[in-house]
C-alpha cells in the first residue's frame, strides 16, 4: 500500500493542490486540505473499485474535502468571494513569447476575477475542465454527476464568465471582441 500511496502522491499531489487552491483561494488552507485528501485516500484505498481512474477518484475526494471545509467555515460565502492572489498565477503554455505571456496573464486575471460570480459547482467544472484538462467523462466521474449535468453546468458557467468578462472589458474601455470563452 505504501508504494501505491507514494505513487499516487507523486503523480497527482500538484494537481490536487491546484484544484483545492482554486476552490478555496488560500494557499495554507489548500495545503491542509491536500493532507486531508491523502489521509482519506490512505484510509479508503482498499475500497477503491477502479470504476474510474485514480485521478478522477482523487478529484472526487478533493471536491468532498472542499465542500466539508466550506461547511465548517463561518461565513463561507464571503471566503469563496475573496480576491485571488495574482502573484501565484500559472500560465499553462509551452513556449509563449513575452508579449503572449503578458496578454495571457491579463486574460487569466480576468477569468479569475469572473470566477467569483460562478457557484461552487460551476467553479469546480471550470477548474477541472480547463485548468486540470479533464474530459467531460472524467469530470463527471470526479464530481459524481452525469455527463449531461457537466455539459449543462459548463455551458452555464461559460455564459456567466463571458457576460462578466464583457462587463469588465467595458468598464476598462477595452474591446469586448477579445472575450473568448470556449472549449
């Protein structure tokens, strides 16, 4: 079990941390929650049936840990709406040129700002689909939903993000033609 646990940790701890960080928007809380995820994995790995991949199983546990965290928090809605720490933002691109990196960082900041207007479920879908690059099937497995629910939630999330991004662009006097929210 130790080697399997170590392997799971080595392969996925960064992804699980990133998912939880985007959910709770606090590095220290995310680090604590990652530990909670792996405690639950250690205790329940013998019950893992293999109906989904280990990665989606871990995301499912991480989502439940995040939900438990929010339930325990006083004023959890306010915590969800806290500002994102821009200094830790990561751009997932192979070899962008400096100008592209600047544009990407700005676009990512707009998306992060607009994520606060999504529900926790909508945010989870966006994080899993776009930041963790899971398929619709994998996202459905991780969340314990049907693929149809993932598609519907994703569609609604993207509409909300697009609407709020356009409003931010308007306020800043930028062209809203730049707003591209697609998959």
